[in-house]
């Protein structure tokens, strides 16, 4: 695939610093995005009720920096083996569709969309919520967000074990 | 002494559980990633407030996030011990691992300073107050130490050469 032939792909794949740098940035971005999203989710589900909703909503602004870091570092990692490991991977019958990685990507984007929806909702409505309770619909979305991120991280980690 | 410790670790049941099943190591890794995300997310919120950002967060709410951070660290302590008991020689000869451990220790000492020297001071302040210099210093140190822990942890397979 042409992506794998680019200078970026070659640098990330074969320079001593390229791959470790990108993989480390990817861990940082994950920690920032997922950690702050989980904090908002837990708050909406009723934890640490002394923390104002608005403050955690603002921290989601920081979370998007983490998401940006991961979009860039993830794209760089993706170029190295885009077709030969990530979209497809070597299987018994030649290249097979990589459900683990593609599933991870689906959940990452589902998590990001949910974070954006929750951020907008909190920003618009949280002033009318009592500190200890939010509407059931919002709680449901927060719980779904936790599930999205847990599964995304699980599938992301398993990706490292594929096509080696 | 290191050798004796390694031999003892590999003789324990923990070693057998970690190495005896193909799924144990990837599961521990996934939990380690989840733990680090939750830890970093809560630390970013607490430390940035200690430094003086987001003063809409009451100082008491900072302390209410601490149990979540400690829970996240516990996940990583337990799963991390799983890795060490599973393959002690991989870590004992890896300078990046020891750098990470020193930084965990420094982060721990920083927490002790927070607990005994900063938190009592914060309790006497108004909820939205500016923070004293020692609180800012502890917040900056925490972010630096934990970022180092994450970096050396993620770079561990690339930096040092383990005995494994």
C-alpha cells in the first residue's frame, strides 16, 4: 500500500527514535484523553460530588489535546504497516480483515463523539442540575462512554499481539 | 541478592499464573493501561488546580479525587508486580525500569509532602482561593514525575536491554 512507502512510514519504521517516540506519545495522548473523559463520566455517575460539572467540562478541552496527540501519533504508526497489519493482517488464508484494530478505531471514534456530546450537554444544561444527580439519559451516556473507552483500550492493546 | 530475589519470584505461584496462560500478560497490560489513564486523568485535574488553574474547583474537591488516583495507582502496582514476578530478569537488567522506579518513589515522596505539608494548608483557605507556592511546586513536581514514569515505562522495551 502506498502509505507504507512514504518517507514518514520509513522513518517511523526504521529510525531508532521514530517508533518509540510515536508509541510513547500515543500512551500520553491516551492517558490525557481517556483519563479526563473517565473523570467526567464518573462525576456524572455520582462520584466526587464536590467537583463542579463545569470544571470537568473545561478539562475535556484539555482532553482534546490528548486526542490530537493520538490522532497524529496514531496516524504515524498506522503508515508503517497500514495494510499489512492494521486494516488487514496475515492469517491462515493470506491477508484477513483485522477486526481487532478496526473495532478499536470504531470505539475510539464512538468514545470521542460521546465525549463531544457530553461536553456540549454539560456546558448547556449542568447549571440546572443538582450537584448529586443528573438526568438518567446523561448517566446512560456516561456509562456508555466508560464502556467505549474500556473496550477501545482492550482492543488497542491486543493489536500489539497481532500480525507479529 | 538480586539473583536470589529473581529465583524466588520465578518459583512463586504468581509467576505460574502470569506465564502459564497466554491471556494473563495481555490482560495485565490492558489493566495497566486503564490504570495509567485514570491515574493521569485525575492527576491532571488535581495538579493543575494545585498550580492555580481552574479556580472554580473548590480545594476540598481536589482532595475528593485522591481516592480515585490511589485506586488507579493500586491497579498499576498490582499489575506491575505481576509483570515483575512473571519475568524478573527482563526488568532487573533494564536501566529504564530502574529510572521508572526511582521516579515512582519520588512521586510517592511528593505525595507525602502534599499530604502532610500542603493539604492542611489548603483546608484553611477559602474554596476558590489562590494556592500557596508549596502547593504549586508540588503540583508541578507531580506532573513531571508521573510523566517520567509513563515515558520510561513505555520506552522500557526500547531503551534498556533486559537480561531476558
